[in-house]
C-alpha cells in the first residue's frame, strides 16, 4: 500500500480513535458494571461501545479490509490467517486501569499487512493524547487540538537507563532483568504504567526500554509497535527477532521494546525463562 494512502488512512483513523475515546469517557464518567469474559478477563460497556463504533467507522473507511478486534466473535480469530491485510483493534486497552480509574487506558487501532503493522494509532482518552504513525511517515504526538509534533526514540548510550514496565504482569521476571541492568550500569530509573502507553513512552524518547516479560496479545502491541518503529525504535522477542503478527496463537512472545543501544537489551535476561506455549 502506497505511503500517501497510508497517510490518508492515518488521518481518518485518529479521528475514529478519538470518537471511540469519547464513548469510553461517557461510561467512565457515569459509572459501570464489570463482567467477566470466558478467558477470565474483565469487560465493560465501554469496551463494547468502542468496539461497535470502531468496526462501523473502519467498515465505512474501507469495506474491503477485514477487522479483528479483541471483542470480535471467536470464529473471526482463525480467519485472520488467510488475510494479507486487516485492521487489528483493541477498543479499550487497559480495562483494569479503566476499572481502577487510573486513566492509563488507550484505544489501539493498527493496520497489519504481511504480518507487520504499517499504520498505528494509540489514543489516550483521559489525557486527550494521540500517538500515531505509518510506514514511510514520521511518528507523531498530539494533545487535544494542539499541532502535532514529531517524536523520536533515543538510543541508550550509558548512565542509568530509564525503564518503563507493566504495573501488574511479570514482576518476578522484571526484578531479574533489573538486577542484571543494575549490575551492568550501577542503577536505573523505573516507571510503571498500564496499556500501550509504555511503548509510546519509549517512542517519545522518555524511556530507554520496556521489557514485557509477561502475557500480551497481538492487539495490545500492534498500534504502538508501529509508532515506535517510525520513531526509530524496535520491538523484538527475547532472542532479538522482530515481533510479527498473524501468528498461530494470538498471544505474543515476551518482548523488548527499545530505542536501541544498551549493547542489546536481550543480554540482560539471564535467569529469565519464558514458559512454553505448547
């Protein structure tokens, strides 16, 4: 898909994500019940409303591109293996943050072509903050009605690295990673937060690395992954291979998102062993 068309889509999708964010905030402000899905994860009316709006709007934008959302029916998940391109959506990433009223939840919309994210939009409703990018373009950030600004990841070159991490997943493994980093560099700064914002913080150059040593699904990462790549960073598995999509399992391997440097962040995973998916 040519860069100009991706740029046009990106402009439309930022608007769709913002509209979904408005729906989410309506529920956030009035109160809500919490249900439990079959996999044990929480879901609210906000997830469902955002899912419906995004599906309708993306369908109008280009009816020829199929859509896979976290809230899609189960039979859609297997169909994606036959798609060369599709929208990959998390209508409310960070439902636990939403329920806890921490504000660190996002709307994630990505376009996947040949297993890679070529367009990504991450919208944070409470902050009225949007990060977006497309292949061949810059990574951009905008708050409210401000003019967008270009963001750039930084390559770590020494000192105490700034590390961003999940609030609730993989803490024991993270502690092993942090111990290795402290041994090498003599210290670090750690920030914890929820949702795809962690990858966006790396893309902004405000953190050096985000080690995700716990579970995620493809819709959790794809949009922010695109933003970080356009900002000059990388997302790899723990062996240094690029993170890909349309895998047999919707689950991602553990991964490292960074701006580079650090002599290869995967080298600080001594004693950390990812569980088998088999």
